[in-house]
């Protein structure tokens, strides 16, 4: 049995800026994983979970609450070099 759902897409964004300070520099970096916080629900069987009940006689047939990816993640980094 093959189950098809909407396509999975995710947008990541990274920005960086270097500031000279004296004889060294300071690097500031920001990384945004899943910047638009787009939810993609899991459809069909996976290695450890069915995603949703595939029994047509079930009262929850075709319903899913599992997501294919995690929520938005923001990472900030400050690096001081000399």
C-alpha cells in the first residue's frame, strides 16, 4: 500500500558579520533552522511509527498528529579572535 502526502520542504538561513576590534576581530553568526516554522505532517509508515492508522475500519483512519521535522531552531554564535 502506498500513501502520498504533500511534499516536504524546509528553509534554513544563516547570516554572519565580522567586526574588527583592535588587533583582532569579533565574528557574530546567526543560524535559523526552519526559518518559516513550516509544519509538515508525517504521512505513511516509517521505520518505527505508522504516522497514522492505516486500518480503514478505524475511527481515526487518515488522521495524524506526528510531524516529519522539529520546530524552528535559532542558534547564535559569538567568536572572538586575536
